[in-house]
């Protein structure tokens, strides 16, 4: 049953991913999300419905505008596919439940925040804070016995990263600190796994930069948000097992 539900979730999730691309492009600039209609960023031509079908249009057009031939960024395809697969995974993992809906909101926020952070090196409060509040309220309503856990996890994860920010201010920003509010609100104690996975994953590009640029790499920044998002996704789906295996080793 969950497999059929996950497959059924793919089309609306693709449409959601298409909308998230609009959010990623317009919200950081303070532009309306609904007006004007979608248009080519190079020639300004309004995009016809046939060229605005998630994934399919990108592939048929070979990633270029039909009118001027300008390249369409790979971000558009990545956001649509990433959103669809993650939302489908939520329904596959949690079934036809409210938990699946909350998880879908969570992963969708992570996708759009990662896209914005990669392109602009920011994590907008307009997305992070309302989503964190909504997710925390939903988690407390669904799991009232775990309310203290979610609150403490949100505050504790943010405090942990804030201390890290004070120690190494070039390595992250306040946006990452606020993002941890969202991670803790959703994951509870599993946020520990998210932070561990995110930090370990971030070491890979850090070492690559160090190997290529030497001491100059210390002045080069990489967006930390996508790595926290990666850790959060891992924690969402297998965090309890990883945490249990880790604690069981002692």
C-alpha cells in the first residue's frame, strides 16, 4: 500500500518542486511568487504551459529556452526531482499518516533552502522560521508525549551551532544556526545524527579545497545548509537505527 501511495505522490510532488523553483528564484529578491507568470530569465519570454511541465519539458528542451536558446540551470531539474523523490519517500516510510505530511513539508523546505544557499549563500528567515514554528507545532500536536524532546532538540541544536559559529565564524552563518531550529523541531533527538552526518559530509569539499588551494582555502566559503539538509534527510529516515547502533556500541 505504501508503495502505491508513494507512486501516487510523485506527480503532485513534481508540481510542488516546480513551484519551489519559483520560490528559490524570487523570494530572496523580494519578488511576488505568483506574478508575473514564469518567463525566461534571459529573453523575458513568457513560458508556455507545454514548456513548464516538470522534468519532461526540461529534458525535451535539452535544458535550453525554446526562444533564445539560453541554458536553463540544472537547479531547476534538481529541485523538481529531489522534491518528488523525497516526498514519495516520506509516504513510503510513514504511510498515509499525518507524519508523512509533516515530513513532506520538512523535506520540501530543505530542498528549496539548499537551492537558495548554493546559489546565494543565504538561508532566508521567511522560509526557515515559519516552517520551524509550523513543524514544531505539528510534532507537538501529533506526539504530545515528546513535546519537551522537540523543543529541547530545536534549542539545543541551535545553541550547539551558535557556539561553533562563535568559534569559527567563517565556517557558517546565523542562517545555519536558525536552520537547526527546524531540524531539531522535526527530528527530536535524531538531530544529533543530522548534525554528525552534515558535518562529516562538509569535510569532503573542505578537504578538496585545502588540497587544491592550500592555506588560501581558509578564506573560501562553502554553503553549509545543503550538508545540514543531507544530514537531516538521513536522520529522518534512518536516524533512529543509526543512533541506536551507535549507543549500542558502548
